C-alpha cells in the first residue's frame, strides 16, 4: 500500500488535515507518484466510507440547506427578474459561510483532548485510524460525557 485507501488505515490527523486543506497529496504514503485523478478517486472512496459509517454532521446539513435556499433566491433574481431576491440570496450565503467557518475553526486538538479524557487514555491522532477515533467520539458524545 503506497496510498491510504480506507478509514481503517488513514490516521485521523491526516483525515482532518485533508478536510481543512483539500491537499490530497497527504494520502500518499510511499514515494510513488499519483495523478490528481487517482488521489481524487481514493479520497472519494475514503470519504464515502466515512459518510456511510458516521453520516453527515448537522452543521454541514444546515450549511447545505442555506446554500440551497441562496441558489433558489439567485434563480428568482436572475432568471425570474425578482431583483430584491438577490439580497436574500446574499444573506443566506453569508449565514452558510459563517456556519462553514464555525465548523472548520473548532480546534482538532480540543476534540482529541476531550476524547482522550473521556476514554481515559491519550489519543495519538497520528496513529489512531479515522474509524477508531470517530467511534470513540460517537461513544463520548452519545454518552454526553458521562462515564459510569
């Protein structure tokens, strides 16, 4: 294996960095060269696997909803000629971007620390797989931080 192909192999730190930066070169483990298309296909497989296992976050659903509403207003403004709708479209885009920014500014280090504290051992994000980490996170959040 010279490239990560699954959330079982991919360390969560790399998964998080790719989500923030979009740099798919982080998927490469060895020295072999991969085309952009090959890396995009690997990422698509990994991200689809992640969505199948853990779903889409509520914040991302809200972001997509705001963008869908904005597109509807843009259509009203530019295709139907309802010029005041452009302001509603822009307002929804601003709200969606604020949600996106809020989602991406949460410090991963804080999340790693919270999961480590809940689990009772130190999480090394460079070693723990994405699947394992998000299973721990799901356990911690479903339990609302309460441990017997």
